[in-house]
C-alpha cells in the first residue's frame, strides 16, 4: 500500500509484478495529462470512455459505476472514498493513509492476512492508495472471481475491526514508509514545494502525515474519522471488465443493504489566497545532481482552462521535438531529464515543470525555460505544433484504454473529483477543439512570474541562486533466419512491435561493460537515411513511441503506433535495424546521459545495494556486471566500439520480431519480408558462457551509508530458465511474497520489522538467483536478519503447505494473465521467450505448466537452491553492530 504524492521520481522497485503494492504512476491525477486525453476524430466513437457506463445511486447513497468490456477475462473493482489528506485537520494529518493501511487488517469475517490471500489465491491482486482528495481500494482479478472481489472490498469498507494490536504493528510499518520517504531526494523537494505553494490549503501537508501524528493515533481517532467520512454518500464503486452489469449491481445491493444512509460531515476547505509574487526555495543535501521544480497555481479538474493547460504541457515537453526537450536536451544537452504536466485536483492544482541537471547548468536552464514560457505566452503556436500535440494526446488516450484498471481509474477520478464521470468526455472535447488563441490566452492567464514558485535541491557544497529574468499468434522463419511472430488483436487500432537480439551484459567484455545499454540508447538516434530529428518527427508527430532497450540477455527496439501509422513505424524500425548510424554527436550526448545515470544511482540506496549484491553473488559470470557499465568503461567506449558491438550481435539468425495488434498477419509478413528478407550476414557465433561456480561458504558484505533505513539482500545461486527448478521456485517466491505471503505476514504484519520485504528471483540463461530483500530501521537490523533466516529454516524444514501452493499457483496464473493485457506486453514476452529458447507460445503453455507442479517438485527445488551454509548477504546503510 502507498500514499499518493504528486509525482513519483523514484528508484525502480525490485520487482514490479509482486510488490507490496501495485506500482502505478504516483499521482494518478497527475499523469492524466499524458494518459487519458482527447479523441480528436468524431469517427473514433469507441474512444468515448463514458459510453456504456451504467450509473446507479443506491438508496443508502452509494454511487455505482459499471462498464462491460468483454475483450479480456479480467475485471477491475475499485472503491473510491471521497476523502484524503485534504479533509484532515492538522491533528489528523496522515490518518487517511493509516486507515488505508488498516482497512485490510481484519474484519468480523476475515482475519489479518486472509483478505489478501482470498484475492491472491484466485490470481488477483488487491491494494489501495491515498491521495489529497480520495482514498482508493481496488482489486484486479480474473472476471470469474468478481463475486469475491466485491465481497472482500465491501466487507473491509463496512466491517473493518481496526484492532488495537494490529494498529500498533501497522503504525510501525507506516513509520518505515515515512523513513523511506525521507531518503528520496525527489520526495524531499516535492514536499517543500507543496509547502511553498500552499500557505493555508491542506494540500500543503504531505499525504503520509508527520511522524508525531502517526505515533499518536489511537483506535478511537480512526473510528471518529471513519464515522465522519466513510459514509455511503462519500463512496463510489467502479467496476470495469468482463461481467454482467445487472448481476453485479444486484450483488452490490445485497452486500451493502445493511450499510445505513447517513450524511457524515460537510467540510469547507480554506481557499488558498492568490499568490502575488514569485516564491523561491533552495535546499542542499547529499545528492550528486540538481533537482528543480517550477510550480504555477492553476484551476481544478472541472475548470475549462485545465484541458488547455494539458495541451501546453504536451507542447513543452512531450517528445524529442517538444520545445523544452529540444532546446535543453537535444540541442544543448543541459539537462538529464525535463518534464511538465498538471496535478489534477478537486481544488485548484499545480502546473509544473521539473528537471534534473548539473548544478553548473542551472541558470542557463532556467533562462531557456523562461524564454520558452515567454514565447508560448506571447506568440501563437502554429497549427502544425498544435495538431501534433493533439495527435499525441489521441494516442495516449487510446493506449490508456487497453487495461480494465486504467478505464476504472479514469471513471473513478472524474466522478470523485468533478462529480460526474461524463466530464472526461467534456475534457476531451475541450482539447479536441482547442485553438492557438486558447493556448495563448490560458498561458498568459496562469504562467506568469507572480504565480510561480521555484524550488531547487542541490548538492551540499554548491551555491545556487535563483535568478529569474486476442487471437493465437503466427510464427514464421524467413530464409535468412529472422523469426517473425504476429498476433492479431483488433480491439483497438494499436500495433506494438518488439525486435530483439541476444546480447545484453551477458555477452559484454570486461573492458566494455555497459556497451549493450549504450548501443540501445543510440539506436533511435539516427540511421544512414534519417537523422535523430527526422526519426523523432516522424514518430512523435503521429503519436507513436519508439525506444531502444537492453538487459542482461538481450538488446533491441520497441515501437507502438496507431494502426494507420503501422507501415511507417515498421519502415523506420527496419531502417534502424539495418542502418544505424551512431552519429558522433549523439554518442557523446548518450555518454553524458549514462554517466549521469551512474551518478544518480549513488543518490539512492536501493540500486546501490542491488549492484553490490550482483557483484558479490556473480564473481565470474557477466551477470555481475552493472547494466549501465562503470564510469571508466563508459568513458572509454568509442563510436567504433559501438559499431563493432552492433555488428557482432545484429545478425538475422539472432533476431526475433514480434508484432501484436490491429494488423493483418500476411500484410505484416509481406512488409517485413520486403524490408529485411534480403538482409544477409554470417551466422552469429557467440562464446560459450559457463555457469557461475557454486558458492562454497557464506559471503558477507557490509557497506555503511548514512540513511534512515538499512537495506538487506540475502541470496542464493538459482536455476536457469529451462531448468526443472524454474517454475517450482517461482511458486516458492510467490508464496513468500505479496500481502498474503509468509514474509509479509510474519515480518511485516506480525513483527512490524519493515515496510518493504519480499522474495525475488532472477532466472538466468546459465545461472539465476533467488533472494530476499528487506529494508528496516537500523535498530531492528539484527532482529530482521534473524527473522529472514528463521523463515528460510522453516521453509526448508516444512516446505509449503498445500494451501500455500494452491494460492501461489492461482496468483501466478491470474497475475500472469493480467500482465498480458496490452499489445506491448505480449509482443515483448513472445519475442524474449522465443529468443531465450522457451518458445513464443510459452505464454499459452505457462498456466498449465504451473498447475502441473506438485509439492515434491517444490520441496526438491527448495532443497537444491536454498543452502543456508552457501549464501550471499549484502547489507547497506547505517550499520552499527551485527549479531548473526
């Protein structure tokens, strides 16, 4: 579970498919500027999100929104409670978030841990988040189990016990989350920016609250708050997916029939006074680069100017040819990243511009931003530029409709914040009909100096002054060895493409660590026929997406395009595959970016801990190398090295292309044959990579780092992708992880040792690994380590129970299916599975393979992989005394 802050610039989590909470962009309201935007063409009637939504207000006041979508056998059920941190008093600050944590900690019907298990054993996931204006509880699950989703969520909302013992434990968990919050540079700056912008409105307080408040809350405080705000008239139930609305509505009525109608509390929030002058804030800390935010006050979600501000953010920072990205990144390379957007809120929100850069480039960057803001305030944008922004918005909106949860979130958001889910269509229409005159008028109205606040977090020792002036796939192999996989899916006019080679860190030489990632970043930066600018213009002006990727075993490019642009998209992708130019100027730009990334990782403890862990567990295998390389290797790699590396791996017999979406299979085959059929090269000859030698005795590595938490990673060498232990260990990992898993229940719920604790696996082509990650307070370190070892000893002795195995299998299969809702996820999975020798159809065989695993196979896998005398443990943080 997590609270929702305005924006998330945070380290990537250990494993996104099974975290302690579902990872969404951190303020769902914020990302709507890029996610759920306008339908530009009247003929695209399917893009009308409110079409087909059935709204019912029950007798007790609960609002129900139901939408059928039979394109995939899943459903998202969400309960939106119209209260968040902005409804709290100063004394209550943080209580909404604490209640969100407590809501799944037991009811009269289900004990602690049973709520999550009820959902996960059926292949679903359950979670919640808190924001300024709302608290949301949700379940994503295979549609055949919608009855359980409704029963579990509504049971929790109506009958949670808020047991004092559980409350005491959960407060410790929230405090761990609070400490984690304090360690993140971007969170620190955003917290200060909200305080700088809002002087009286409760948006100024962090959603998570304050440590003093968290410690002080009692059960009586929670019950009083529940009585005030968790009333039927403040509750919206949203369900989108593969179900019968009449049946679902009947079930909701039955479950909530004893939920009495009551009005609760009426709140009049203080109105934020108009800002009359520029505000500035400079902070210093233990960071390596400068973080900058610029905040302007703007209207609420319902105001007619808000969609226009969305379009302005597209013009400023969406894509390589957007104004700020082009000026600050492409042309001058002053910033590492630049973005803009809106915080869509119930009350007046924020338009922001954020950047990450070198301290010495701060003033130059700020000056260019002001020049561009001045331009958009004083000159009409061209019809071409405005059309491009609208086109990108169309694509983003369509992409966002692929998942049930995405549709449900948008309906819930507009119904909660604006009072009417139909407002999403009005929002879209406003963008659809926006004119250059609208852009100029709105920019002049809001994006001025007096309405602006600027905040900076800079490295200690620097001096900063702010100076302002669903069908089955088809596979064929071309004569030259290229494997082509195509799956038609005509749900939406979207095509996703993945082109992948074996490569990655696994094939890198020691003095060229990071060259695969380096190469991948350059693939879209120019070909023999097209410059980086021409590629960006061709793709972005049509709302497309084109990116390089690289990992431990592979390298390639991915693309996402609207149907009408599929041929152009494939033409550009094949041009990149055949004729990448790796221009010298782009090589140097990317080199600086990678060096910046390497430095940035030093600001965050989690990636540092994992980099040290990989280095320690893989002493000989190339998996121990950092994906981004080192400062030395990146500094020494030359253009010719990159060309040689690409020539080494980019061979037809080493290439898999996967296409999924609204496309005719045979037209796709014809297109690829025409462009790549004559590509002839010698067969790829790669060296034999030996497995990592066994660990003979414990390897213990401790690294001191001044943080609020200690990061513990304990691991064992594991199985390969094709080994018989692979799926059994997946089941073990699943049983240990998740809110219903052993680690979560024993170490977090019962002992409150951590906010983050999970098992993780990295199967490899030769040698994989299995491990446990935990972050805890320094004074809990020894207890936490002993707790991990105790759970592993218990696992080796007892194995998994029949119920645990059953639940883990259901979760794995259900979660696997939900993860394949988008064309892009299917294209990537099929390409990589084929490339790694599992077969493109592995996604169809996997569910039955999981179901076929028995307890004996799992026990044998545990015995083989988990050896408590042969492990690696890495501990990073403020280590004082170790006792294990």
